[in-house]
C-alpha cells in the first residue's frame, strides 16, 4: 500500500515538473509577442497620440496581462520619481519583473538596449528604434516557437517517463 502511494507521488511530482517545463516553453513566445504588441502601442502613443511616456505606459498596462502589464506599471511609477532617468526607470522596472517572465537573457538585453534609447531622440528616431527592437523580438519569437515545437511535448513525456523509471528502480 505504501509503495503504491509513494509510486503515485513520485509519478505525480515528475509529471508536474515536466508540465511546468512545457508551460515555460509555451509562455516564452506568448510573452515575446505581448512585449512586441506593447512596443507597437507605445509607438502609436508616441507618434500619433503625443501622450507623455508615463501616461502611455499606464494605458499599455491596462491592455496587457501580467507580467508585461506589471513592467509598464512599475516603469510608470519609476518615471514619477524626479531623480531617475528614463533609462534607469526602464531598467529598474525590467529587472523587477524579469523573474516573473519566461524570457531569456538575450531578450533582456534587447529590451534593455531599447530602454537605453527610449526618450533620447526625436519621434522619428524613436520610431526607428521601436521598429529595430520589434525586428529583434520577432526573430527571438520565431526561435522560441521553434524550440517550443521541438521540446514542449518531449518535456511532458519525459516527466512521466522519468517518474516511471524512478519507480521501476525503487521497486
């Protein structure tokens, strides 16, 4: 009886781990797509709405789910502090919300580089920076979708199979 319960617990735990890894693989392209959509909205607000950056970020945060929404809220909050630059506010917000995302270091660097140029140029140059960042994020999203196709199903199955293997080794 105890062996059966223990076996089920082991199988359940390894299966959950496999599904969590698969969830991370499926979340990454979604979050990249959401960041890209947020930058497109930011571009619209800057170019056509002439909305102040902090106000534009609040509007964007209301349109997106977490953790992207949380990033824009924090960024807007940091902007309200007078002693901080736009870049420092963007970077601080990015660092605070990064642990909640499924994104990789490469995407962090792309978004950090975008923040370094945010608010430094005129509208046309800013638009070019947004387009460049969108191209980089699109490339990363394509790569993330390829990895998702390859590894998502495998990680689910591997979680179950590792559980079965552990059970067989313990019996």
